[in-house]
C-alpha cells in the first residue's frame, strides 16, 4: 500500500492526532521501492501488512444482519487474521444465531479461516463477568445488548488468544473489497505507529446513496459530520487554535493496539467510537491527572486513513440516526474535559434538531470498565467451562 504521510499532527498532552492520510495505491507490490515523492508517502510492503495481519484479530459484531452480508465480510478479511464474531442476534422465534453458525461453518469448509464465534448473551459469558465482579457490562446479571458490549467481549477473547491488534468491521458491509482495504489500512497504520498505544480509524472516501434515481457520492455521513465538528470544537477549546483535524468521530471501522484497547473505557451502544477519542484525551491528553504514566512517555498515535473504496452498508433509518447522534454528542458533553464553550455548541445543535429542550443536558452514556481491570485467566477458565455458544472454527 502507498499512502500519504500525515501532513499535520495535533498534539494534546501525550496524544498525537494525525490528519487524514490518502491511500495512493492499494498494493505496492512485494518490496519497498523509492517513489519520486518519497518524503511525502509511506510505502508499506505486503510483507509488513502480513506481519501485522498474523497478530491481528478482526472483530465482526453482528445483530440480525443478512447472512449474505456476513459471508461477504468474511470473504474480505485476509486469511492470516483471526476472526472473532460476537453475535447478539435473536435466539427466538427463529434462532438467527444458529443460522449464522451454520452459515459460517459452510463458508469455512472452503477456506479454513481461524474463526471464533460467541453469542454476547451466552449465560456462561455473563457468569464469567459476574464471577469476576465486572458489573459495568451487565444488566440484571446478563451482558447488556449493544455494539460496545460486544466489542468488550471480543477484546477479552482477542486478549485470550494473545493477539496484539484488534480491528472492528461491521457485519453489514456490502463490499468485500472495501473490507479487505479496511484491514490493509489497519495494518498500514500500525506499521507507521511510533507508540505501542495506537489506534487506526477509517475515513470513508464516500458513502454512496441513490438520490433522484442517480447514484450520489456524499463525502460525509449525517452523524459523523456533526460529531466531528463537536470533537474539533472540544480540541480547539484546549489548544486555543481552531482545528478540523478530526474526520472520523463515528468510525465503526477502526482498530486498536491491544495495549491501548486494554486501558480504554468503552461507552455503551453507539457512543463507543466517539468516546474512544474522548477517553484517550481524558486519560492521556494531559488535561486530567495521568492514569498510566508509562503511556505518557510513549504517547498515543491516532491515525485516520481515507479509503479508496466507497463505504456501502445497510441504511437503518432516521430514528437510528437521532439515537446515534444523541449518544455520540452525550459522550462528548458529559466528559470532565468538555469546556463550557464546547458544551454550548452541543446544546445548541441538539436543540436545533429537536433532540433536547433548551437547558436540557444530553444523557451520559454508561461506561464499561477497561479490559485490563478484569482477571483474564479466571474469566477464560469460566467461559471455557460454562459457555454454551463459544465455537472455534478452522486454523
Ligand atoms: N454484537 C453486537 N451486539 N453487534 C451489534 C449490536 C449488539 O447489540 N448492535 C448492532 N450490532 C452490529 C450490527 O449488526 C453491525 O454489524 C454493527 O454492529 C453496527 O451497527 P448498525 O446498527 O449497523 O450501526 P450503523 O451502521 O447504522 O452505525 C454506524 O455508526 C455508529 C455510530 O457511530 C456504524 O459505523 C456503527 O459502528 C457506529 O457505532
């Protein structure tokens, strides 16, 4: 892959937020070679990408998606990556989880990928959390529904497998080639990272839709445009310099080094991607007392890399958009690092959209404790013994 080197980086405490980087060429061949623009680009060889892929788990959270989409996503994930599918699909009246399992088994007959599948609300998983006293992911003793909760389960399973990197790819992606590109982007970002604490976020080139019977390629999603604006107002209220650095406030497709994933609080539901940035700033941005001094010396790298493939996924409707916006902005608003000015900006956006009344604060998302706080060997022992749905395929 040949991609642009970041042209600008915002520094907040130990956090380095790199500007969006363009991909120039998806496949740069087997070895490095000089380009005329060698100071401006990074050439990542296939060997380098494969080295990261072997250490990376790709997490596919799924809830009641169409099986053809899931199979397409699996077909786009490079064979060297471990796949972790955390499903929260219905068990009745139709057992959609069983159908997913069957379809993964059929697919894997031909490819022998390393796939781990589990249901998020498996009683054995809930018990393992209860026994560990890890209550922040539970509701009435059972793992809560929500993408972030699924991501936490996957983070722990990735840790159990000794993986060093975790990439998240939604199950409702239509284009397998785009999925393949996301994974290569993750690997390219981790190759460029200077710190073991790093995150790579995918910025879509376009999200195509049909408008007036024609294909239209808008640049920004309806939620991300607003979330990015609010995150940028938050950052500039601390640096004192206007910025548009954040372009990936809602990037469902993103990846974390395990060292970083281990330390982060995840925000419940759809606030998760926005809150990852906020929590990195809370913990390592130098605005609050540092929680992990060892991270402060290495720093945290946040890369944002723009795809060549368009992003085409299921459209879940207007109500869903409002829900995502409210939880994303609530995650920023309720942070202890959110300045009065940034809060006022969010309040007026929400009031303007009829999502909050004048003077009403957006809800603060429930926070899930970092994976590092859980006793992993004990957790693993319980799920190996008690899980009713954990299945391992291939490898
Ligand atoms: N395991 C699990 N558990 N997966 C879930 C759950 C759940 O409770 N709810 C949704 N998912 C899966 C979906 O099946 C899909 O693969 C992915 O998580 C994203 O959910 P969608 O409902 O498709 O969200 P979206 O695509 O409209 O929302 C986009 O923006 C959000 C807000 O930033 C995506 O990029 C999301 O990933 C993002 O959180």
